[in-house]
């Protein structure tokens, strides 16, 4: 296969897989447990995930190959176990991950355009990104880069004006809920940093994989952490206890209106989920192709 994946393609894929629906779902749940302590809980969640991801990338950069999830298990452990593990993983992805993400994306769209049917729209979303990936990895990668760039614009629209509306009293007492609550919150928030390991599926298509794989994951995870911390500070500082029962859209409505509100409402959760769906299509078939080529 052609080595068409460069550094920024990897970064876009990793960020697209990492920033998904999780941050919009898990942060309010973590806040109910740890309160403002959710802010340092993000850092506690980041540290072990960064170590895990870097180790995975070191393996991928040492033995870069396409379909790494299957091949590493098959060559380093057992082909039969790798075969069963791959099909279990793919079954979960195609029966669970794809439809759930598509339905979640359709639900957010319904919040903007009331009256749209969820299941048909979810099906159209999956079909659209399937067609994008049929056109080739290069085009899918460009779509991912553009989508991630728009996602960052939406996050900036949420955080930059929000910083000017923070009530200092809302973010006091970071450790008031106790270390136990923060550990619980950090365990939950580890899921918001998962996803970038998917690029090992594309190792054989990465230009200078030995350098770009580990560097890209370090860079992308650092950017993701910075985004999460900014979003948390603004969410808690502006909304206070509003996040216990509300969403980030409810908080954004306190200081955003008109066009800017819709930029965040569309570009935030909707693009976060869309980039995850597109990225999953990009890497999801690689181990299956490797399995077929090896005739396992």
C-alpha cells in the first residue's frame, strides 16, 4: 500500500478518534462526583493513558504494518486467538460503535433541526462516510483534517468568550470533594483519551512511521488535554452546578447567541462524533484485509 499518511494526517486521525461524544457525556457525569475536582481529574486520567498510547506507538513504529491489531497478536502470540479477538472487536464496532455513534450524531442534529427522523438520518450519516472512504484513504484523510479544524474552531468559540464570563467562585475548592471522588472521576475520564491507538492499523501506510507515529500521538494527546482543560474550566466557571443536570449547549447559551451558538452546537458535539465515525472507517477494515491476505 502507498505510504500516504503524513504527520498531520495522523494528528487529525488521532484527535478525531479521541475527541468524540465521550467528552460531552462523561464530563457532566464526572462533575456530579468530583465537582470542580474534575479539572485535575482530567490530568490524572491523561497520565496513564499517555503512557499506554506511547508504548503502543513504539510497537507500531518499530514494526510498522497495516492491520496491526491482528498482525501483532497473530505473529507475537497466536493466530487463532488474534482471529477470534479481531472478529469480536469488529462485531462490537459494527453492531455497537457505528450505530450508536450515528444515532448520537442524529440526536444532536435533531436538537438543531427538530423533526428529522433519527434512524434514516443515522443511516445516511453512515452511508456518507462509507462513500468518502470508498474514494480512498487520502480523500478520507483530507475530510478528517478539515473536520478536525472546524471542531477546533467550535471549541475556540466555546472557550474564548467563555473565559470572560467565568465566575471565580465557581471554580474554588478544587479538592473539596476528596481524593476518592477525583480518582473515580479520573477513571471515568480515561475513556475520553482513548482512540489514538487506532493508527497502528495504518502503520504500513505511514510515511516515516518510526518518527511520525510516536511524535503524533504525543502531540495529539497534549492538544486534546489542553482542549479538555479549557472546556472544563469554562463549563464549571460559567455554569457552576448547571452541568449536574444540563449539557454544554445549556452552558454555551449563557454567553453565546445566534450564529456563534450554532457554530458550537453544530461544530462541537456533531463534528466530534462525525470525526470519530470517519476515522473508524479509515482504520476499521485494515486488520480484516490483513486477515484475508494471510488466509487465516
